C-alpha cells in the first residue's frame, strides 16, 4: 500500500515577525530538513535529535501551528519505522488535532496527516479504523485539489487497498481503476506511483485467484521496469513466481515460461538475490519448457541450474533433484547413454548427501 508522508511543507513566515521569531523559524527549517535527510538514510538517532530541535523551535512560534504539525508528522514516520506504534499514533493524532484548528479541517496537510494515521492502522491490521480516515483524506483532496490530481489517485489507491484487505473486492475494484485512470493521464508513463499502483492491482486480482485479469497488468509493470532499467523488488518477484506457478498448474506452460524469463532477468540484474534464488529460477524455467515439450530450451536451463548449483555449493538434495529431472528429459529424447551418465552423477550426489547427514548427526 502506498504510504503518504509529509516530506516538507512550505514555510509561511508572518511579515510582522520579530527578528527573534524569525531566527526560530530559520532554526526550525534547518533542523527539520536535516531530520528528513537523516530519516531517508535510516539514521534514526540523528533523526530524533534534529526533529527534537525542530519541534522546540516550532513551538516557540506557537504551540499550534503548521510547523509543529509538520514536525509531528515526521516524528510519526520515524516512530512507525522503529515499530513504536503507540508513539507514532500519538504524534499523528496531535498533528491532526493542530491542523483541524489551523486549517478549518479542509487543508492538504490535514489530508496527509489523516492518511499517515490510516496507513499506521492498516499496517497493524486495523482496517476498520483506517477506512474512515482514508475516506476523509480522499474527500479533502478531491475538494481542494480536484478530481484529476496524483494525490487523489493515491487516496483512491489507499482506500481500495483497505477494502481489498477486508475482502470488499466489489468496492475496491472501481477505485483501483479510477486511480489508474488518473495516474495514466497526469503522470509520466514510468512514474513510481503508477508502477506501485499496477503492482497493487496485480495483488488484488491474484488474491482472488483471478490470474487472467492480473496478467495484462503484469506485462505493463514488466515493460515499465524493463524500460527504466529497474531491478525487481523481492515482493514483486514472489508475485511473479506465484503467477507462473498458477499458469503451470493450469497447463499454460508457455505463459509460465514467459514470466520465468522475466523473473530470471530481474533477479540477475538485482543485487538483492543470492545463488539459491538464481538456481531455483533456472530450474523452474527448465521445468516449464520441459512440460511444454520445448526440450532444447529445457535442457539449456537444466544444465545451467545444475552448474549454478554446484558453483554455489547448494544442498546436494537440490542437485539430485535437478539431475533427476535432467535425466528424465534425456530419456524422453532418446538419449539413454547420456541419461545413464547423469544418473551416475545423481547417485554420487546422493551418497555425498547421506554421508554429510551422518557426519552432522555424529
């Protein structure tokens, strides 16, 4: 689910402000920006130091003003990232209370604060508490920003996601469609918001087992990430593997293989996946081609998986499984002599695996 956090609000200085107050405003801006930079680096200790200084400066200007609310919002984000949900909730609620008095309940900053608190509740599974907050945030944005604004699309997506998580699929679907329509009209094609929304739509359909409806969105995301040169994130790779597995189970081997090719390219271009994931993907791709009777392609990926598994020193049980599948392929293609050699390797791997297990138990 897309999270909405205040990154920076405009500094509104009163022209009649005294030099001392002006100095406090400047101190707030400097410390607040330093706090944001530290938060982006996940340096939580420095973030707390800078935000505490910023809050002190902001409160000199008045206990209830937008700078105090802005700082509290970022404190809420800090606490949420540290899994201190109680303090995050208190920070967001205090920011909302201030903004309700300073913006008469209709300002964009209030919409952000409401979304922040809703996001916090949603992450804790408190969907019933999150839903009205997202609705109110959406209403404010629609009123102040108009219907065709990226922030309205984000609010629609957030509300749709909360509906989906509660199983309210009929309510969620039109909101996802509306949000995507807005993003496609007002944002660049490869904008991160659009990519994130497409992934959420894919999850939405896959959760219901509607893989056929998810498929066109999968290819949109793949095209966007490929065009942007972006490596796949682990959650999306897991989703693609789930979708490929679904196609394989339905006997749609060519579709499973096509997605497998994308997965392999994504994990190889990313630094977040290890040899185990690479070899597993190679083997899955080989089995998809094998089941689809594309034996030459299957053989290529079986041999790659076996070689990669040996290089990575993976468990011998996996190597045995790869060798067994490869030997079966060789027999299906009337290459019995080659199959015997592979089966000998398999038997040797089994012996090594058994000996390793015995030594580990002694």
